[in-house]
C-alpha cells in the first residue's frame, strides 16, 4: 500500500511544528496536531502553541486539533482518534496532503499503528455503576479489559480509570476509519542538545508570561487539581502559585521533569520502531533533508503547490 500520511515526530524542543509547516506548505498539505495539551484553549505559552510557526512566507498552513476544547473538559485518546479521521478526510476532500505533527506518543501510535478503537455508548447506568466501585475494583476491571494498557497514566486517578474503562468497553466503530500507512520523519539532535534547548526555552517562557498564563486560568475558576493534572508547566507553576513550592524549586523541578518527559518520548518512539514502525531520523529540523526523504518515498496524488 502507498503512503497516505506524512508524520513529523520527535521529542519536545526540536522544532517539529515549524518543519511540518514548511513541508506542508511545499507539498500542498495541511497539518493535524498530535499534542495532548495544545488541544485545550488558553494553554498557549506552556504548551508552546506558537501559531506563527504555521506562517510560511506569505501564506498560512491550515492546522487542526489545536484550541479545540475548553477547560475543565477532558480530551482523551479516543477523542483524538475520532477527530483525526474527521480532519484527515476533510483535508483529502480539498485535494490537499495530510500531515500529522507532534510528540504525544500514544496519539501518534494510535494512527500510525492503526489501533482498533471503538466509540463508547456512554450508557448512564454503566457509568454510575463504575462510579460506585472502589479504586482497586476499577483498576482490576481496566487491566482485565486492557491487559496491554498503552497509557499507564490512566491508572493515576478515578476519573482517568473510569474514562479508560468506558473507552475500552466501547462497541461502536469509528466512522470513516481507513488503514493508515504513514511516512514518518523523526527529529532527534541528541539528548544533551535537547536538554540545553529545554533549559533555554523554559527561561524564555517564564520571562514571556507563563506564570501569568496559569494565574489567568486559576482566575477563570479552573481548579488547581485540574491544572496539576495537565502536568509539566501547569503542574509545577500551579504548585508554586498555591504556595506548595518555592519559585526556585518550581523552576528546577520543572526543568528536570521536562527533560524526563523528552527521554520518555524517545523511549516511546524506539518502542514503535521495535514494533516495526519505520522512522526516517534526521539530526535537526532540516527542511531540505526532510523534503528529499518525502520526494524519494511518497507518491502524491495531487500536484505540488
């Protein structure tokens, strides 16, 4: 089967979005974001939602799955998976080429590795029954339904376990689902360079108002617990703002957490490779090199822009 998607992936702070936008601009494409936090409105600085990255020359590349959800609403793997196919077919209907770009491993895998996810019926009685169960009962049920659980964070709270059980218990197939064969380009400049860029970027974001962004979210009556559950920047800055940790500890712990996150991202991508996913790795977000990989491997159905 020919490739029918181009994916740009990699750990945080390597320039995925900018490269994907340049490639999409050149190859008559539009971009679906695979970022589990950029999907939320008002999470701008902390998620690196630099929408100017989508402007290439005098044109703007269309993007999808950004600013889609209002907090405190939740957005999960199935929501991403379902929306991916909606936007994929929308892009194809315009005779454009679909690109997927991001660093959320589970979201990327669900598409690239063709997970068989089905929609929940969301039966109210079933949900009430789940709410009456103990944490241990929920955990046992989830592991029974998903013995090879992809996302271990689903075990971290009652809400996440209940949502994961609902998804695992689903029985309605996703509409318009097709088999995806993705041409995958990965950016990996090396761990030490990534750590250096994370440090530089963190300082820049703190100076640009990231703390004030979290303050505004709290002022919108988004609970500290909900923000902490978003992880990384929102977790540590919220803990600082509610007086749980000092500014210096917030900055140092956040830096370490982002570095650990980047390491976990690479571990996930290596796991995908062990599971027979081909990734063309490049050391930097090099447009010319990535362009050559696409030209050599991808057969386009429409003219280049």
